[in-house]
C-alpha cells in the first residue's frame, strides 16, 4: 500500500503518502527476480537509443546513458536539476537526492557527459538561449514539462524492444545491469554498494548474485564429476 501511494504521490494524484510511516512486516530477501542485461545487450540498448529518431532523440540518448552508465534510480535522474551538474577534481559530476532525501555526488563518465552536453545544447538552441541560461530540471519534455516515472518506464521498455532484447527492460533492470557489469569488470562490492546507495551490503549482493546465478549453480560441476 505504501509503495502504491508513493506512486500516486509521484504522479501528483495525491498530495501526500499517508502510509509513509506505516510499520511494515520484515521480509527476508536473499534474491531478486530482476535479471540484469548482459554487456552485449547493454551495448545494443545504448546503440538503439543513439539510433532513435525524432526531436527527442538526443534527450533519449543522454537519459539512457545516465541510467546505464551510473546505475542511479530513474526517480533520481528525472528529479535532477541543471545546477546539479558540476565539476570536482577534473571530473564531471551529478548531484542527486537519493532515498531519505540524502544528497550524493556521482561521477559522470566522459561518454555520459558528452551525451548530456549534446542534449542540452540542442535544448538551448530550440529555446533560443545559451546553455547557461537554461533553468529547471535536466530532463524535461518537449514543452518543458516534467517527466513522470510511468513515461520513463515506457521509454526504457520501448528502447529495449528496438534493441532486440527479448526480456522486458525496465529502469530497475538497468540498475541491476550497472551493478552486474561493474562487478564483472572488477569493481569492489563496497564501491558498488556506495554508488547504489544501499544501506546494507546484503542488498548489493542480491543485485550481484542475480545476473549469473545459473552460471554459478554447482550442479554441472557435480554431474560432470560423477558421469
């Protein structure tokens, strides 16, 4: 119920989630039904976003890259303001507000920053202003309005279909994908936990174990040993 009312609040159907403080029963979670994309699928997803058509294509390309390259929540991406973009120690950064209204600074990869710059330059050109004069959120609709979670989910799913990915692609799938690829490339689980803003490493390990749980299943080892 609380999650449902969170959704209604995000969509501005209600003015507050009155279930927010409700005590919930503890649920033991040691696995997730969400399956990450492979590196090849993630590559094709980004390529499909780049190949999208229409006036929103640069925005779409930038948005997909932000999710895939940083693993932040869709809500954090659509809520980020233009003044949240910055620099630190020679690196491009993005300040997000994570769960619990906690501010966090994330590094923006060069490729992500480049896609964002192209999108913002195009947005400024259409508005007839300089990039520095743009105001509001980073990602807005063609009319300057705000994005909603439902629209973002539809967008990600559509790009997933265009990429030829059989399974349904959601923003949360991209978050799992980021964690899985980071682990495969040797990232420290504690660094992944910090980036994903998880309170517990156990939560992060659920993300990391889901992607290759079939490959890690020892059944084939046992069967081969006694064949």
